[in-house]
């Protein structure tokens, strides 16, 4: 193995071939898609079942991808484009990377657009508003195309919300939305057809809401408090305070756990019909801005940055909520003056796979989007061109959808990117798919690397270099199930 490492490190190359990408253009013909030449898409010559791959990248010259959501059993990728040429697009996740249709919001000129989608059904809900103007909720389906299947508008006094103040249950039976009038938040619950089922008012600003998979429970981010509600009656069942506003509350798909983060991170579970706090986590000068729960409510995944050290250190933490103990963690520290602020984290159904995103540092120390297993081995990544703003992951952990700015968040610049990623690797380093990790797999990787083949681009940054070697060796050392 030492000889293999030496040989691999000595090999460096770059991918420079041209390929076609797609960009949304607004002109006198309206909004349309044009092809442009650019750096190659990181497709693989290997079968998708043998490793992970970046399925497509959508390049937008004007708009920033502000919000994304996977729906329809991960077959649908819904994207909210903001800042310029505002619209909502629907893509086929495993398709060519061009939108099937879009709904333009250009005439309304919204300052914020947020979306969510039913994981297991075809239903996307969007919330949008211009600063100081009315807040509108619209629902879309794949069959309905670029025409909303229903629309709801909050009363005129409600003029503020959040891009995560919209939620759709995994089964598509419920939609929830929040809006703020400067004093109180109005929470509304709808059925799939847009019929208002219930609503309630409570004090304070609420930038986020999330539903359980069956829509029977929801959690709102009410300042520094995660508040759990029964959707049928909108009665509060439990609340979980954290230190500091600005994080987002989460609920597990089965509705048995909630979590929130701020200057600390906390999680609670329903045990024998009673809610109890099962984890209190802290970190020196840490901001736990991204937390996620496994679908079964048994695992917490958190991502934090250190605000006292230029936002450069990022810590990842996996917590077993049955025992309340940290079972794995990892930390890295970026370089340069750009803030590596945390963005979002997601966990799969059984807590065996996690994805997270941060803005990225000037030195590109680690990819902005990182996929981990339960032991915190880095098993996949996307090295985005700019800073990610949102991400989503399918419940099985196979697909990841990422929205980003074209440049770093600390830099001025227009344009955005949307990335669709697939991880379907029962054993990614088993390159000959014979069920064994041995010299023959290393030999295949060496051949791919030496020939500058993008199949050796294990970190999906379109450059064949030492970092691909490092990732391959990490995967090889981790072994296979």
C-alpha cells in the first residue's frame, strides 16, 4: 500500500476538454435555454451503479439558485431562481439538465422565493414576496406543468416571511406556510388541493416550518425556540429552546424527534408518549447553523462554524439519540479571508448517510458540499463554483440537489448554479465490481488517473489530481459493506 500511495501522489493531471452546458437567457423572445461551451460535465465512463457522479450542472447567467427541493421519489428536481429573471423551474433529476418547464415571477419581482416538495409524490409548493408586499403560496405538479394548481395569498398586513417558511409533507397530503405582520406569525395548513384546513397565530417571527412525512406534525422556528404542533388541531405539543436565534428547527420524517441549533445544539425525542431532551451539545465559539435528523429520529447530524476564527473552522458531528452520545465527528479549518459559513445539512432515513454544505474558503480546503457515512468518512462531494445557498437529499440518500451562487457569497456577482448528484455506490472503490477490494481495483484507478479520465475524478471537481487520490484511498481504506 505504501508503494501504491507513492505512485498515486506522483501523478497529476487536469481535465480541460470542452463540453456543452445550458444557461437561461431572457431577451425579446422571453425566457429560453441556450447552449454554451465550458468546462466538461463530470460524467463517468463507469456504470452509475458502481460509483457516485454529478448528473448535471445547470448554469444560469443572471439568477442565483436560492432554494431547491427533490420530489416525486427523487425523480423531480424543483428549483427557485432569484435576484434576476425570477422563476420556478422543474427538472428531471436523471435527465439532461434542462428544465421541463418554468413559472416566471419576473413581473412580481420577488425579493425572496422558497420552495419545498413532497418526497414521495408530485407536489411542489413555493412561497414568494417582494419586500413590504403581499406573500403568495403556489403549488405545482409535474402533470400541471408551469401553471400553479392552486394559489393562496396572505392578508395584506403580512409582509415578511422566510424562504424555509414553506413545507410539504413527504406523502403530499399537507402543505404548511408561515407569514409575519411585524408582531405575530400566521401559520396555515392546507391539504394537497389547497383547501385551508387550519390556521393559528403566535408571537414572534417564524422563518422556517417543517412537516413530518405523513403531515400529522410540524415544527416551526420561532426565534430561538423549536415549537412542535399537531397539524389537525394546531395545538402546541412541545417546545425546545436553544441559545440564539438564526438557526432552523427540524423534525424527523416519522415525527418522533425534533432538533434546533444556535450557539448550542439540542434534540428531543418522544419516548413512551412523552417528549424529553436527549442531547445538549456545545462548542467553543461555535454556531450550529445546520442540523439534520434521520428519518427514524434516531440520529442527529450537525454542522457548525467557529465565528471567532473568521468562520473558517467547520465541525461535523453525528449523535446517537438513543444514548445521547457523539458517535463520530470531524473538523477542518479553511484558509483565507472568505467566510466558510455553514448552510444546511440533511440525513437519510436510517442515519447512515449525511450531506452538508458551507460557503467554502479561499483556499478550497474541502469541497463546499460533502457526503459522509456514519463514521464520518467522506464518501462523496461536489466542489461548487460558488457558494451553496440550499440543498436537499432524497430519503434513501441516493440523490442530492444543490443550489448556489456563481461566485463566493462574500463576493459581488450575478448568476447561479444548480447541481444534481447521485450516490449509488454499494462499494465505490470496487472498480471492477467483483465484490473484493484488492490490487486490481487500485490498478484500474491508476490507469484511469494516468489517462486523465474523468472516471478518476472522485471528488467531482473536474480536475484529476492528488485530492482524487486522497478520496479514493480513504474509500479504499474504509472498506465496503
